[in-house]
């Protein structure tokens, strides 16, 4: 049986929590006031509350449908509503938050419409992505994106319509076999795992790099027949080369695998979703920032970075091709 690591005083492997990591980053940025740290702290607390709810869902009878559709016209799950309310309440308590936008809300929630000071932020999120997998204990997640509030915008909601390259932070929480918090603030990607005994997210990996040369793709092949021709050509090209296919149907679970193992994740245009199904502002943009920060690539189309797409609506959809730089290039080559 391995000895408890705490039996030896090993300074080489410090014990770092997410909170400690944020404070250390804040201390390293001249003039940082802690506003962003406080917002990320609210997301961390939200993740712990949601993780507990997800793990006890069947026991507390909060699985299943809430009986209404969300703005996307999709059946809301009870846990979608609970997760959304947790995030709205915790972020609403943070001075630094000017506006919150959620997949579950038609309109942005204006927390402070006359924010004083420059360091005001907008937080966009999908509170429980992939929630249709809850009933079968599949991986689900929270995805978040943080922008600076643009005080010059003609009105508060317009402040949100910034391209993804303007994000100051992005991340996700995967409620899977463990609860994982993956974060970038623009200087690389770090990963934390919730230690339920301690109640803290513990740093497990710094500076994650998305591996290349993994012959694997992730797409819902049930829609294959309505993909644009180039995507079908890529699938033929990959299958001729013995690629494997992995698809959970939950973006956070699929992208987390791509981040750690490499390969390519795609949600192409389909007959039912001509612009793809995934939302630009709170799904594609944060995932694109993470993947690019990890050395990968994220495109809406050949030569079109997701992070350069100029949004016109906070709920707009966008095609997604993201993952290892080499594999994204293979897809783009087939799309022509
Ligand atoms: P499909 C979940 O509903 C979601 O928004 C993403 O998490 C996931 O990648 C996608 O939809 C799955 O969609 O059409 O393959 O079921």
C-alpha cells in the first residue's frame, strides 16, 4: 500500500487549491484589485453546490424535466433550473459583475447598470450543459466565459456582443467520475479536481497541452447524411486510416477528452441546425479559448477562428471544429 504523501515533507509538490492559485495569480498582476478572483471564486462555490446536487439528484428526486422549455426550445431539466439559479445568485452577489447571460435566460440579467470603475465584468454561462445525460449518469458540465463590460456599448446587452478573443477568462466544470474545474485566464490552461473530503478544488495539472497525433474524432454521426460534403469526406478519409470515434453527446465531456488526449471534436451544420447546434457565446467561445491556450485550434469554418466571429446575438449558434492543431488541419483540408 502506497505511503500517505503527507508522511514526508515534500516541498517539491506543494498543496495548491484553486483559491490559492487565483490569489497567487492576482498577486503577480500589477494593479490587480481581486475583482476577477472574486468572480472566479463565485464560480468555484457554484460548482461545488451543483456537483453535490448532480451527485444526489436521483436520491433527492431532482432528475427529470422541469416542465418548461428554455429559450432554445429544449426541454429544461430540473437541474438546469437549479444550476442556473445557483450561478445567478452567487454571481449576483459579486460587486465586479455588471451583466450575466445564461443559456437558460432569453435576456441578459443586468446586475449593475451603472457600474462604477473600470473593472466590471460580464459573465456568460451554460449552467448545465448536456443535462439530457443526467438520467443515465452521463458526464454533464458548466461552461463559463468572462468578458470586460464595455461601458461604451449603446446598452448593457450590447456590451456582451464581443468576439471571443476579448475573453479575459474561460473554463468549464465537468461533473464526471470526479468533479474537474478547468480554467484559463489567458496564460495557459490549469486543471483542478474537487476533493470532497476537504471541499476544495486541488491543482492537479498546470499548463495543459492538447496532444497531437491522436487518430480520433468526435461527432454525432447520426447526422452524417446532412453534413456538408467536406465533413463527410473527412469522415471517409479518417475511417480509411483507422481512426477511432468517441462521442458522449455532452460537449464538456467530449472536449475534456480532446483537451487531455487530442483528436478533433466537431459539431457541423446539419439540416436541422444550419449554423450548427452549439452556441457561440457560452459554449464555442470558452472552449475555443481553452483549446487555443492549450496549443490546439478552434474553427467555425476553414480559415475562420471561432474567437474572431463577431457576434450579433447572445444565443447565436456556430459550427465547431476544435482540437489538436494537426487534426483540425486535416478536417479543414477536406472542407476545402
Ligand atoms: P446532439 C448537449 O445538449 C449539447 O448542447 C452539447 O453538450 C453536445 O455537444 C450537443 O448538444 C450534442 O448534440 O445533437 O449530438 O445530441
